[in-house]
C-alpha cells in the first residue's frame, strides 16, 4: 500500500482526459499538490492509504473549471451600470470610475472578492487582464487559486500608468517578480490592437517572447472594431495583428466574435488560443463568435465570463451552458457544441488555452490536484439517466448549478469544504465592497449631469492622443515662416486655409473642464467658402504638464462631431460663461525631420488683435515621444528666429477673457 | 390597527406594479389569500398587526415568477437525450418514450417534481401543455402552485387518447371539473397548427370560447414549420391560424420565433399573448424570437422555460437573464430588453400573458399573495449600488441566482420557508423519479438499434395519418371498374400508371415492425418510364383494427424518401427475411360523394398471380372520419358489384410469403 495525502472516494469521477474516462464509483489519490492516481474506487483504495479520506458518494468528482477570460477586480463594479449604449457605458461610467477608484487596494480586494465567488462556483484557474496585476497576484495566491495574470498595456494613460512606457516597465518588473510561481503565470496584456499603437504592440510581443510568457489581448469583439481596422489598416483585426508580428507570442485572444475563416487559419497556424465569452458578447450586443467553426478548424478555445461589469457574475456553469446554447442557434444545428465538448472547453481545453495544458484541466496522474465536487442530489439534477454515456456531461452542462459545487481543491490544498470558504474572510470583504459601492455611488451622483457625461450621452466621442505638444509666439510679420517652409529639413504635406468661429462654454466649477464648439469654414484660393465642418472639443480638467518654458506637454481632450446647431448645445450644456473667438487660420501639415507637425498662422478678428500668432503643434500617445517632439518644436521655433524667451503661454481664450 | 394574517417586513420590496415602486425598507400585509397593503415598513407596521410577522431584512421581497410555458411532467425525462437533431430527438426518443411511459401516474409525479423545482427557484405560477392534465392539476394543487393547464390536442394518437375525438371529449370534461378553482385555470391546448387539422383547431377554438378559457398553442417555433405553412397554406403560421379563427380565443402562443411584422400585428389586434422561451429556442437551434419588436408593438410577452427535455431545468432566473441577453445580440443593441423589462415579463406582464393580470404578477393590494423573497447577501450579489434606481432590477436579473430564493408564498400560503419545501415530500419523489429513469433506460437499451430508431437516424421521416381505410377484392375482369368510374357519384381527380418494385425487410422479432423499399416507375401512354421515385414505408407493430369484415381501419405508418440504393438499406437494416413483390398498378384518385379515395387496379407479376386485385383506400387523422370512410368504401365496392363476402383480407406480402 502506497501512502498519499488525500483520497476522494465514491462519487462519479469525470476525468475529462483525452479518452473522457468516467468512473461511476471512482476515486482519486493526491500527494502534495499532485494527482497520483485516478480510477475505480476499488482499485484506488486497494493501492493507497491516505492521511485524509473524503467520501464523495452522491457527488461528481471532476476537474476544477477554468475561466479563460476575466477582469477580476471588476467584481467591485458589478451592477454599477447596465443596459447602456457601449460608449455611454465605457466612457460615461467605466472609465471615469476606474480613473478615480482603481488602485492597488481596489485590485487586491476586488480580486479577493472575485476569488471567493470563483471558488464558490467551482472555478480553480482563471486568466485575468487588468491593472496593478502584482496586487491581483497577491490576492490570488492568498485565496489559493491558479491564474494567468496579464498586466494591461494601453496607449492611453491607465489607472496604473501615466503613459505606456510606465506600463511596459511595470509589466517587465511584474514578470520578473512572479515568473516561476507555482500558482501564478505572469503575462503581458496589450488590451487590443485598436487601443494600442504599433510600437506598444511590438514592445509587448518582444516582452512576451523574451520571458516566454503568454500574451493576452482582445480581438474583434465588435463589428465596429473590425470596420475600423479595415478602414485604417485595410485588413481584418487578426490579419493586422499577424502583420505586426503579435502572433509570434503565445497569444490568448478574448472574444474573436467577428473573425473570418482566414483569420481562424492565421490563429491556428500560429498556435494562438481563443477565449469565448458568450454572456458578455450577448449582454453588450457584440455578436456570437463562430465557435463551432473554430473548433472544426482545430483551434483551442476556452470559455470565459469576462468581467462582472459585463456579465454580471463569474459563474462558469452559466457560461458553459450558454456557450453550448449559442453555438447551436448560431448554426441552426442542435448538434453543434454538444455538452461534452462545452465542458472540455472549460476544463482540459481551457487549460490548453491558458498554455497550462500540462499542469491542470483534467484528472490525470501527474497533473496538479485542481479538483471540484458537485452535489448530484438537488432536485434540478433529478432523475439521472445512464444509457447514454454522454448523459453525465449533459447533466453537468444543462442542469447542474454552480451552487451544487461542494468541495474545491487547488494545487492539492482545500479552498472550500461543504461550501465553506477556507482561505477568504468574506465578512470583511463584504464591508470593503459596500464601502467602495457607497463611495462610487457618491462620486457618480456628484458628477451626474457633468459635462463629460453629457458629451458621452450625445455620442460619437473619441479620445485624442494623451500628449499635446504646443508652442506659440506672436509676430508682426508672417513672412518669417517662408524660411522654414522652404527649408530642406521641412516637407509640406498639406496646406489649408480656414475661417474659424469658436464658442467656448465655460463653467464656474473648474472641475467641469470646458467645451469648445468650432465651425471651420474651409476657404479656397478665390477666398470662397468651400466646406463647413463643426465639432466639439472637450478639454478635461486634468493637470497640464509643461516642458521647458511655454511648451505645453499634456492635455486630455475628447472630440465629437457637432451635428446639431450651436443653440442646441448651449441649452444642453448650460454654460455659466460663453466666449467667442473668430480667427483666420492658415495651416501647414509639415514633416520636420520626418515627424508630423502642424504650423498654424492665425489672425485674430474677435477679439481683434494686432499682428499674427504662430503655433507649432503635435500630438502623441507616448510620454517619451512627447518630450522628443517638444524638443523638435523648439528647433522649429529657432528656425523661425524665435527664441524661447519670446514664446507665449497664453491661449486665445485667455487673451479673450483673462481666464 | 387592522389585523392581518401575515406581515413581511424589512427588505427591499420590489412591487413590479405599473409605477415600478420600490420600497428600500418596506413591508407587505397579507390577509387570507390576498395582499392588503404594500409600502414602507413604518407605514405598514403602524397600520397593521399580524398573527405572523416575518423579518425579511437583507432580502428582496418581490412577486413570484411566472413561467409562461412548460411541460411540467417532462422533468422525468430531463437529460434523457440531448444535443441531437430535432427529428432524432423527437421521433427517436421523446415520442417512443412518451408512448410507452406517459400515464396519469407519470404526469402526477412528474408535475410534483416540477413543482418542487419551481418552488425552490421562485416560480409561483406556470402555464402547462401536456397530457392527462387532470392529474397535473391534482399534483399542482397538492404542491400549492397556481397554474394555467392546457390539455393537449393532436391529430395523432397521443399518450392519453387514441384519437383527437377522445382528446376533445377529455378536454371538455377537464374544463368542467376544474373551472373556477382558486389555483387552477383549465385551458385547451391544440399543440400547434401543423400537428392539428383544420377541424381540430376549430373545435379547440369553439371549446375555449364556449367556456371562456385560454387556448394554449405553439406558433412558428422553427423555420421548417414556417416554410411548410407557406407551402401548404400559402401563408405564414399566425396568418393561417387567424384565417381559421383560432385568434378569436384567448390565445397564449409559445415561441413565435419566426413571425413577421404582419403576424405581430395580427396577434396584437386579437389580444393574443406570447410565451418566449429563449433556452429552448437556443438549445434546439430554433432561432431567436424578435421579442423587442413584439414589445415595441405592444404585444404582451411572458417568459417560459419550456419542458425540461429542452432546457434542461425550470429555472426562471436563468431564463429571464437569457431573455435580456438574446434580445440585445439579436438587435445588436445593448439597450434592448433592459433588466426591468425582462423582470416585468416574468412577473406582471407574465401574469397578463396567462390572462391572470388581475390575479397575480405584482405586489399590489387586492392581488393574490404570490410572493417570494431573495437573499441579498451571497457574494455574487455583492456589492450593491444605489445611485441608479434600475440597479435593483439589474441585480435580480444579471447577478441573482434561483438558489437565492429563501421563502415562497402562493395564494397566501407558505410553500417554502428558509429553502425547506413545506408541501412536497422530495425523498419519495426522488425514488419514484429514479425508478422511472431505470425503466426508461432499460426500454431504450432494449430498442437500441431497432428499426424505427434506424429509420429516424437517416432522416426525412414523416408520420402518416393515423387511420388507414383499406378494402380489397380479386377480379378476373378489370372492366368492372368502368361502371364506377363513369358513375355520376364519382369524379376522377387524377389517373396514373406505375410499375412498382417492392422489397420488404422483415424481422424475426415481430415487435420491430417492417420496412418496405418501393421503386415507383411512372409509365406514360406510350408505355415508357417517365419518372422513378423511391421511398421507404415503415409499418409499426401496433394493433390493427378492423371495421366490418375485411376492412382495415388503422395502421400506424411512417414514410421517408429513399435517396440511397437498396443495397445500402439492406445492410443498414439487416433484415432477417427479404421479400420482393412486383406489380403493375393503375391508380385513380377519385372523389366519391366529395370524399377522396384511391382506387388501385393491380396486376401481380412477382409472385405471378392470375387476374387483378382491386383496392379502395383512404387515410384520415380522425377515428370518426375513419368509420365514415369505411362505410363509403363498402358502398364503392357495392357499386363494383362486389359484396363484402368477396372482399379479401390478405395483403400482397401475405400472398407472397404466407406471413
């Protein structure tokens, strides 16, 4: 008799191994963190004795479920805002709240709450993408779960980084800290191709390859994303990612709702994995991913809940059933994605999707002991048919509930027994969650009807590059431009002439930021108006940074088309103060040393002002790039013969109002 | 202070009344079976004292859920057969098992099991369509639930009736027995237009109108149903039902997956109600019903689980969430079917769908006390945001689980307290369910690979009319037909000439029935073969009935196109005996006194036989019609000068084999 630590005996052992072996009266033996034997009860009990033997009669013993895609700390935002237009949800609620509240503490407690919910519902391993992943790792280890944790990289400033350079540096450090941990696999998570730049995507790929860690991302979640990818890059999302070399990393791509056969082939050829999120894809009205076709083409597809802000729970039982359901209706074929395959996607194949196929996902000797048991006796599991060997999968997928989960073990350690959590103090967690909810409610109530919310509500809002470089000077003689425009360092890309009528909406409360309604009349060589365009620009009340003297480096702006009359916006925003500025603008898009700048030569008419203003401008997502461009802009000013002492800080609005 | 029987105090009272009033610290007062007051806790406790006061702090107090469509006794078939083609599922599993097992006892116990599951998951009222509805009513009353129970009418013989005439008679009696019961509303349930005849649909409508009871049916569940309706009636399903007058009854139509704008208008104009069944429609790959458009057009739509054979549970929480989800993805609009509306469909609007809008569905003074409470404290309901007044609905619909239901009251009576069922002995039920499962498993194993299963598996199988009328005679002189064919009582519709090559597959086990493979060569006037058709006919081993002497009255047959060679079918069915028959057939479709008959004049070639055989045939779904047609057939024989002593009983197969 060999000695082991734990024996789980009796119950139906559903191994989810390659043969789909099921032992109707089975047992498993666990030593340390590893499964050493699986088989019929008699065989196992004849061969092993154990320090602890647990009778699982009347239960199903199966591998723990694998949640292939979530954003764990968002449990703290569950039910915050639902049934909204995607842009309203994201820009009106999620992003402002995340900017304000997401901290290391938020991520730590949010993850603990998520882990508690996952353990209660039978999940033993998950893939995460969020901020402050080091704190998420700390909470996950404390809870005792297994996870692949992807630190998010965005071109935008994020709750844990003012620039993507900071994010990349943090990610490297995060990987160094956690690589090799028995429960945690660190990963790089560029949020999506459209929220990254070519540079950040390539830096992420290089980092993932350097450390041989997975790269987690979102691909083709919405139709809009695909349309924009085709417009901008003339190719579909996955094709674009492949072109950039992203698929050279070990990619786990969430969603893939709107991908075609060629993209499936690309993913398959590069060994990329897919995380299917049916609840989220339905709730956000994204669409239904072609999962059956992916599987037919040999792709490895896991199932994920996505974050609780778009689900609104972490219940993998709901998710597996829904995966089976939507695959059927999407193909009008009731035999699509049968229960056994759906369960495999959440166990063995799910582990493969997380590049943990050797470690977990099935009950097999040598794998880690990630095991759950399911109570077979609740009435909703009654009766039990035996004729069809697949009936056990049908029962688990179509009838069982997450609340049937009785015991949970991860890495050979009990995390739950008889539905009692053993590693997490939920009473304290509830208090903390309630406190966050109160503060977030108060924050949102305070900003109810604020300018950004109103802008989001009218639609079409887009965030501009995070960093604006702007340097300005006054000159009596516009002719000083000629030398620069004819310089061999400068290539003129485009020249335009406008009359601009700006109306600024200002508010007594500075935290509201400000809105500019601009009418741009484009003027041809015969001084005729050839087109008119109106748009809104919202400038956030965030700190602006200066680089050198009088060079603005950072200003968060959002733009939106203004397809309604000025009168509408005036009534809608109800500004406390209104200012108008009219000017004539001659504009050049130039490449200076190969870098794009805008030169504006402006003649102020209202308020009237002598002479001309010269502006040199550029925008970028990168902090490092912003500093580089600021230096270039100073060089251009020098070419104009203007030294930094002569540049001016004031904006036109300040000239007009003194504000 | 007024005295009442029960006070439920504390907790968030979600009334689901027209104003969607919510009382964050509320209470309700119940006297007898009726709600007498709903409001803030302070107001109610100041006005009422009660024999029983229940503290519901930390819970949500809300109306019980209404399951607008199910087949309750099918709980006993849960998980029997899943992930199958619809015809295989229906004809290969459901129908044979129902034919064998569905009895008053089955319906009684199956309903008790369903009621137990419904109470545990917060359902207090349901609409049912099945067989032996009297026994279903008995179980429902014993469990204490409210229900609209529709007795099924089919053109086929059903588990509770050999003919539809029996069904109609039983339904009338069922209504007489149960009309006016405080919990039970009896109803007429013609299964669907395509499974009924014009006559049965009109008889059902008349019956529903005579007793002013609802008419429950299935409309436009699958694309195939709609295609066939268009082919057969040249109009869509609802339009056809309207044409027949069906919508003059109080109709509650399940599914309506494939209906267009005109059909919605028809339903709305006639005050018909719809039961939406998202799980079933996804699992059977039927499609997604256009629910948002129905609601926009003012239709009253409830939510149903359908039977557990196609779901596989009776969990309305799953169903409500899924209804909200699928409406969003179907319209690519995340604001479609918001949580509050989805919950209304399962409460107040659900009651209206069952024509019980005055009785139940919301917490309002004067309505019956059908109340559930939901535990707010499980982690999956954490945290709780208050800012948005709709957050409470979002929490119930997107995060809460059926297992959060704590207490259930119907008609003022407690059915569950602290998750303990008070009216149903589940231990006994489990035993009974397990026993049925064992017997059904054994039955299906015994018939595994039987002929009908094999036929179902190859597809295209259709059931023929239940009653076949056949009378046959031998004659040396085919000329005797002339007098009949030229009679003024007879109108010839069509005349054809075939050479028929029949191969019979016979089995030593008579219970297998028999299969005929027939090649029909159609012959023109120049004796040339102009077309060839092959098909399979399966004759069930059911009892045949005779009417008068030598007139066959009943034979259950299925037909399927035979699109593969005879060799294939021989290997596939592996008959024990094979017989071939060849004959020349001249066939007339005639109307005799306006009724369709077939006259066959057959010359047997293999086995060769002197003279000719004459057959007069007809088919019908109706037992009464069969007897009438049998008399007509005898009259036609008399016109031929053949008296009943000269008719013969034997089939060609018997002439060939002696079997």
